[in-house]
C-alpha cells in the first residue's frame, strides 16, 4: 500500500506590506485541498523566507506582495535559494503586480504570477501540478 506524501507549501509575506488577507485565503484554500501549508506571517525578509523553506523542506513558495516591492523581493528569494543550492523549489507570486512586470519576474526565476481575483481552484491546480512534476519519477 502506497502512502501519498502531502506536498508542503510555504506562503510568505515579504517586506513591509501589512495586508495579509489574500495570503491567508490562499493558505487556507491550499490546506483545505490537502496541502501542508506553512504561513510565515507579516514582514518577513527574503533571508527568513528562504531559511524557513529549507528548514521545512517545502516543495513550493508562494509570495504575496501588495507594496510594489515585488521586482526586488521576489527575485531576491529566488537568488538566495539558488545560492544555498536549492534548485527544486518552485517560487510563485501574487498580489498587486502589474502585468508588465510578470516577464521580468519570470526571467528572474519566479515561475508564475497570480493577479487579484484569481480563483483559488486555479492556484490549487497550479501548485498541485508543479509539486507533482517535482516528484515525478525520472527516466533511468
């Protein structure tokens, strides 16, 4: 009998943004869908987010930003992960992020950006897909 591993997702609020309703909605939706969710709370540094992600052995990190600092903070999280040799954790983001900034963020390693109003089922399906891909058996 095989036991399916619960995927672990870190939801984080980097920077000085003090609005966490969206992050909490996403965290709860993922939890209700069967994910193990770690929520960091407000005012996290990229360093603390990466350290928590490593300690918790997460499969994905969701970053929520409404402050306008996404072009700095999101790539910084990806950069710190890579510096620590963590190359198999998917980073995605959401919040108030202009469509014109998404290509820059993707070029810096942020896998996907969710805009306001995205249905939580879309986010759940995305996270499940990237986590399953991370754990897919490799051809030997």
